[in-house]
């Protein structure tokens, strides 16, 4: 592989690439066209590793890359495995990843994918926690889609007005050692 008129073996560049952090991988792919064409898809697919694990890096992936409809569907299905987050007020669902998918893909997701994922006839069956969780999650996704406005700031302001989306609000205080992240990140304003 030629990198700025210097030959570098592909195996060496692979070893180097896989040792880098996410941001360094992005910068590495921007150094020349051959590196970009070789590693672009690897960096783009990092979103599947970050979903439900690292909010900020997942946000960066969605912001930086375009995804096909099939990839969007896969991201949506993975996002449905919502992590419970404990706070001083109780246990809540971590909706940040679902919010980012809904915001970046707008209402296409809810109209064409989320409705198909959830059974149209889900009724709360008391005593069956699986149906209760799906029903509540469906309500939350409807409210998230309803809150989406013409820009991110207005969308976050709309979310602040909805009590059901408490885990997305600025006054949500999780117990950090019970989350997957070292530092809790609220929704990013841009």
C-alpha cells in the first residue's frame, strides 16, 4: 500500500490501525486516500460496538458517518436492549442511544421500523414484566419522536417538558458506579 509515495505493508498498517483509539482511527483514515478506502468501513462499524455502551462515541459515529437502511434497522434493534440505570430516584431506562437514533434518522424510524418491532396489539399484562417493559418503551419512543423539532436545542427543550423521559433530562443523576461509563454524559447540544 502506498502512503504518500512510501510503501507500507498492509499487515503492518493493520497492526498499527487496530492499536489506535477511535479518534486516532478517524484521523488515520484521513491521512491519504488508500488508508481511507481500506479502513473507512471498519471505523464506521464501530457504532455497533459503542451502542448501549459508550454514548459519546456512539454519538460521534452517528454524526460522522452515513448508514444504510439495513444498518439503521440493526442499530435500532440493538438499541432496544435498553440498560437499566439506577439513580437516587429509582431505576430508569437509558434512552440516550434510542434518542440519537430517532433524532438522526428522524421520524422514518418510528413510522417504518419501531412500529413493526412492537406488536401493534401489545396490552399491558400485569405480572408479565416483558410486556410491561415493551409497552413502556413503546410509549417513550413515541414521546421522543413527538419531541423532535427543527433543531437539536429545541428538541432537548421539548424533552425537558416530558416527565416520562426523565433519564434524558439534565437533572437526572445516576449512581455512576452502577453505569457502564466512567462519567455520565447528558444529551449533547452541539
